[in-house]
């Protein structure tokens, strides 16, 4: 899948003890957001000077045993 990354914004924050997520723009599909998430993993790995696989392993650990529930998601 080849795709241009064009002005997406993913905001995750805590509000009154609940984790909230806002996704901009709402016109993107979940597959398009998945491309952005993969790009974020690459950037995190580069920023911390670790292998991408190290970041994916941490993501898999969180996915297998979530530390927070999904409270609210807004598509904007």
C-alpha cells in the first residue's frame, strides 16, 4: 500500500482519569491510520535509537495486556 501522509493528527490524552483519543480527519480509513501508526513506530525507534522491532515488541506487549481501557474516541 502506497499512501501520502497528508496532515493527519492523532491526539491521545488523559481527561479526568480516562484516556481519550481524537483522530483528524475523520475521512481517513482505519487502514490509512494504520499506515500512520506504522510510521510513528519508525519515528519512535529512530528518536530513541532502538530497532523498530524493539518498539513493535513493546506495542505487542501493550496490545496483549492493555494498561488502560479505551474510554472515548472521536473522529473529527
